[in-house]
């Protein structure tokens, strides 16, 4: 992973973005010697967001099971019958 200072990003943003597009490798931006942000290409960002949505859905389902907020298939069909006509 490439690491850049925030001041370098300010001065050479176009160059850093071009390198990011070419390599696809994330860039860690540091500020005062501490990690501050990651610069990633848009495809990787969108893939991460899509994966997070799936994982959040799984977590909601697991919580529903733990809290006993589930239905049998018959119960679900009965509750959904007004939309399934």
C-alpha cells in the first residue's frame, strides 16, 4: 500500500489520482504522522459498500432469529397474502 502525506496530496493530487487509477492500489493519507484517510478507486469503494449492505442484512437476520422475530413459511405467506395476489 502506498502512503502519502496530506501535503503531498494537496500539491500532487492529479499525479496521485493517476497512479491510483493505474495501479488500483489504495493510498493511505497521513496527517501529522498519523493515518487520516484512505484514497481508493471508485470500483473498490462501491464493491465495499455493496458487501457492507449484504453483511448488514445478514446481521439484521441474525438479530431477528435471536429475538425470535421469525415466521414459519405458512405464517409468512399469510402475512404477505395481500401483496401476493
